[in-house]
């Protein structure tokens, strides 16, 4: 689906999100003189704080001015489904048909926590856009609901004792992962989330400089529970790391990482001398990329599976927290120190690229690599590398969706390994059809917002 008309109006604009297929765009705009100074304007302060006329969130389906919303609450990776808060109510929307369902009328819990740049605490889509998780409050009780997005059928999960903090579907939609406040770990006589609940903020739209609040020693430690999305009761999973298809990755008290297909029957993947942290979990291939946190100094990387262990001979400065599974890409970009490497999960080979390279996107056997102001297609199945025509901006904005990527001003079909053309303006998003979203007015800078309207354009 391609929409080449204007999106929004000629007003100060903050782009928020676009559907991967380009069918919808969420943005904030200051369209009215709300402070009574006689003109419409929004200023950006030294720390990115916005002032001037109040900005309003809008959802635009296709093109046009769009409709006012309170906020974009959740969206699925395919671009079809989204949940918006509108007039204080959660609404599920099918962007293909514009059909809507009032989730609040079904008892949906709209409360969120104050963590910025994170998905809503009580809304979650699976990777295929087939299921939606939401939390229902009814008669003082909390239930987790998994809704089939096509049929509308719902299953209900009992979270059990405790106070629900965050709920999430596994990528394949087979499991529900709950973070519950079960015990009063800070001994203050009540069960509290580790972060505060989010308060209504009339300046919800963020400026160009992100800010991250923090809280010191607040609330209680969460307990992880897992339940099948087909319904039933959630069970406590000690040492939960991440879901792994229909199985789980769990960590023992001594640091061993194991694959748990059935409760009480774990298969060790990494011993306690490693203290593995999960960088990437690929259940389809049965492989887990881990960083060993136990050794002093840097963290060695290893590729592990049931009965399989490969030391990759590279390391990271520090082991990050466990990462929830994301996608089934064949190639993974790694940055050990100043080096850049590609991990091929099909051949289980690690390839070192040039020092300072930046991997923008991957598609099957190909990776798009920024090398200085040049773009290079690296194909792990064929050599040599292919350098694309043209040069990027000195400090280019880069965006990628599916097989398409833009590194300003160059637009590339990574799957085909070829340059599609150029675009003018700072890219805000790229669609799964290779269209690029740009602002038609002034371009955003650290000290100013962009000017609308926005428009999807084809590379030339």
C-alpha cells in the first residue's frame, strides 16, 4: 500500500511512528495558538524540553490531516494493527479496514508505568500480528487476555497471587510472560511496582533530545511467571531469562544457562564459569548467542545450543542484560571493541569486517554496511564485496524496514543488493515497499522541530 499525499499539516512536527507498510503515521503537531501569543510556534529548550503552543498527537491513516488521539499505545510489526488511546479509552484499530474495537468497554487496563521508550506495560502483539495481549480489570480481579485478531476469539489467563506489573507475549505468540509483584521485598508493608505509574502529561510529545528518568531503590523486586497463551494459570519460573520458541531459557542460582523444554528437565547450554547473558535467541535454529559475564574483564562471546558450544574468539566490553528474542535474521551484527563482525547463524561462521564499519541492515545473506561515506553490500555467500554508487551525508540519518534501508540520501534494496536512488530531506522512516517518509517543511535540528506536512516519497 502506497500513500503519496500530504500527512498532517504545515505545523511544527514531531514524528512518532509509522506502520512498517506505510499505511499509517503517528505524529505530534502544534496546530493551534494555545498560549495566546498571536502565532503558532513550539520552541526547543537546551535539554530538549518543548515550550510554546501545546502539541497534540494525531493518527493519519493513509494521508490527510488525521484524527486527534491521546497517544499511540501499541502496534504490531506487520503494520496492520495498532492500539490508540483516544478520549481516555483504548481502541484496537485495523488499518486495512479501519474497523475499531473499544477495548476499554471490555475492561482493558489502560494504566502504564513511567518507563520511557518502552512498550505499554499491559499491551503486546506477537511478531506475526496474529494475537494481542491486554490486561482486563473486572470486579477487583486482574486477568490477562489473549485475543485472536482475525476471529476475535479470546482466552483468559489467571496471573495468580500478586500485583501485575508488566505483561508480554513471546514473539511466536505461544507464551505469556508476566512480571508480578508477589513479595514485599523492601519490607514497607505494601506491594509496589519498581517504577512509578505514569501520570497524565499534557506535554507527552518528546522533543529531539531524549530524556530518561530514573528511580533509586523504589518498589519491590518482580517475580516472573509464564503461562501458555492458550489459557490457564501462570506459573512461577525461577531464573527466567527469555522465551525460546515453546521452551524457555532459564538461569540457575550458580549462573548456569539451561534450555527447559519441560519443567524439571533442563538441558545445560552454558556452565557457571561463563555466567551467560543472552544476546540473541533463535529457537528455529536451536542456537543462542551469549556473552559470558563471569570472567573478569571483557565478556567473551559464544554460540551455544543443545550439545553444541562454539567459542567465537571475540569479546564485548561488558555483558548486557538478557535480550528478548527479536526476529529470525540469518546475520547478526556484533561490535567487539572498535571492530565490526557478522555472525552467520546458518553456517555458524563469524566474519570480521573493516574496523569502524557500521551494519545498517541485513536481508538473508546480505548486509548493508556503512564504511565512511560509502555503502557496501557484503554477501556472505558470494565474494567480493560490492560498493554502491554515491556517497552518504557526512552525518547521515539511517532507517531500515525489512529489506529496504535509507542512509541519507541513498536508498537501498538490501535484499536485491542494489541502490534504488536518492531522496532529499532527513528520512524519518522507510516502508516495507521502499518509500521514505520526510518532512516537506523545514528539517529538524537539535534546536528546532521539523515543519509539516510529512510525505512518503519514492527514491529517484
